C-alpha cells in the first residue's frame, strides 16, 4: 500500500497536466472571472491529486487510514463540484429566475435527503458509509444535471456550448462513478487491495476524458455577456411562440411562488 501502481501514476500525471492546462486557459482567457467556483473546483482537484500521491506514497499507513484520508479529500472536492455545477446552472438560467429557483431548491432538498438517509442506514459501518455517500451524491448530482439539461432542451433555452460541455462532463463523470460503485463496491469491501488499483484507474481515466473535453471547451473565451444577460421580454421573443408562452408562464408562476414563500407569515 506504500506505493501506487505505475498505470495509476501515469493517469494521475496526465490528469495533473490536463488540470494545469484547464487552469491556464481559465486565467489566460479571463474565464475565471465568469466561473470563479469552477476555477476553484479545478484548483482543488489539482491539490487533491498531489495530496493523494503523498498519502499513498507514505509508508506505514494502515489500509483503513488510507481509505479515510482519501475519502476526506474526496468529500471536499465533491462539495466543490456541487457548487461549481450550481454556478454554471445559475449562469445558464439567469434570465429565468423562477426556473433557477426551482432547480436549486430541488438540488438542495434531494442532497440533504440522500445524506440523511445514508447516515441512518449505515450507522457504525464507516466503510459502507463512504461508498454509499459517494454513490448517493453522484446519483443525486447526475439526476439534477440531467433534469436541468432536460428543461433547457425542452424550452429551447439558448446556452453557450462551453457551458453545455462542462455540464455534460460533470454528468458523464457522475454516471461513470455510479456504474463503477455498483460493480466494484462489493469487490472492494471483500478484497480492497486487489481491486483498489482497478477502481482508481477507471475513475482517473473517466475524469481525464472529461478534463480533455473541458480543455477543448475552454480553448476559446467564454461569452462576455453570458452572465449579464438581463431578464427581459427580448429573451423570450427569441423562442418560438408556443415555447415562448410555456416558458414565460412557467417562469412567472415560479416567481410568484417563491415571492409568496418569502413573505413573513
């Protein structure tokens, strides 16, 4: 356990390179000003890779200690991933404040429910709790992103391709994690030392693929007016009349609902 397999080290080195390129593009194109939370998430991922290389290369650590240290860092990056995704969704849905209110409330509510359910169902079994929390998070996350993209698609909301690619990358990675956890979780519990390199390799490979796509998406500067688009009638007039009417009605109904909830009782 004191050393990492060669293929895992190679994948981590490639991941670090992709993350550095992503960060360089974010800063060189001034995109970090539009997506500060996504930039912070990318930087945290870079720090996590360095941290894990140090942890797994440290001799004398027990298997359980390695698992705990690795999962602690994963919890931090998953938390940052949630905020980064919420930031992009907010940018995407900024002209439609009512719909954005529905999205963030649904995401927050389901996330809290999943965490509480896992904590209650796996009391005393921290190994199982780590896996279940990870799987529950990615299930919630993927469902929320897919639902949000479904709303965008159904109402033909105009979204810059870079934001679509970033959201699609998050969704792809979460779906990969869900599948991987479902297949490898029983094997990791029974024979952790044998299957841990497989789990690490597949996880790193899927995330590396996402990072490469992100580099392509960020190669050009993000749209200057993406965050400043005002909520006006002109936004709706760009859509077809039927979709325009449905989108306007939905947004206005949700706005009225959130205003009613905000009133003091």
